[in-house]
C-alpha cells in the first residue's frame, strides 16, 4: 500500500527497507555508496590536505550543525533548514567538505534522532554525495566560467550550486522513497522538488552571506583554501585578494 508520509531530506527509519528486491537494492546501494564516499574522502584528506584545514573543518562542521538545528515548518508535516553542502565544499573543497557533512549527519542521527540510523547511508548519499560533492563541482565549474579569481564568479557559482544541490538532493531522496514503495514516486518527487525549490532560495542566500563574511575576514580561504599540501610546500599560498 502506498502511504502518504512527511517528506524531508533527513529520512527517518522505515522509509527504506528490503521488502522487495528493488527496495533492498536501493537500501543496500545507498549504504555502499555512503561507505565508499567516506573512505575515499578520508584517503584524499589525509593525502592532500594541509594541517591548517583541520581547525577550519571543525569550525565549519559546528556552524553547519548549529544552522541545521534551526527548522521552519512547511506543509505535509515536515520542515526545512539549511543544508550547507555547497558552503562546506566552497570553503573546504570536495573531500573535506563531504567528510564534514557526513560527520554532521552521523552526530545528528545518533544523538538527536534527526534522520534514521537504518537510512543513514541514504541521507549521506543525498546530502553528502549529491548535495556537497555535486554542489562543489557545479560551483567550481560556474566559477571558472564567470571568473575564478573574481568575487562575482564566487557569488554566481555559490548561488546556483546551492539551489541546485538542495533540489537535486530532494529529487534523489524522492527517487529512493518511490523505488522502495514507501510513497508514490510522482507525488513524492513533485512535493519534494517544489518545496525544496523554495528552500533552495534560502540556502543560496545564507551561503552567499556566509561566504561574504568569510571573504571579509579570511579572503585566502576562498581564493586558495589551506587544503592543498603541495601548494603550501611550494609556498604558493597567497593572500587571496579578489577583484
């Protein structure tokens, strides 16, 4: 039976299961992707990131964790909040950004019951892999097209990538719920994409405000973040002034 359920990016327990072969493939597949993503991020961070990125990762995780605790209600019995994936990627790069987001989701699940433990893999895939890794590379691509060393490039790239990352994460979440038979795919996709399209506007605004604040205090974090060990070794990290 198709049920009408509250829809949110943080899926609770019971939304994915192994009741059918397809549902089982979705459930196990998201867990496999999540574990693979975490393992890859750990290796890339250890191999390429400068030690100065570690405290920044902690500060970024704390900010995103606190910001995600502020929810605002939307219809269908659910709520919205900042995702923060593109912001984490812009400041930390794809691997440390995705790792930070995965840690935030794990802490929220284990200690605040925000998202189910059995579907933690899917939540990491949707908001970490799609929302953060995907958001970062979209941000980087747009920034390169508009002007990598220009502030307008950062703003345009961050705004578009933030909005797209939220909508894309909601679409992937809907697809998993629909394929698992938990809710009607068409209804879930329509509701999730519509409401998260609106939420994405707030995500883009908050991301821009946060990046502008960082630019005023530490412009080098946006221009050349302390995540490239090779650049640091060659003394190529510069002050990071942007036009």
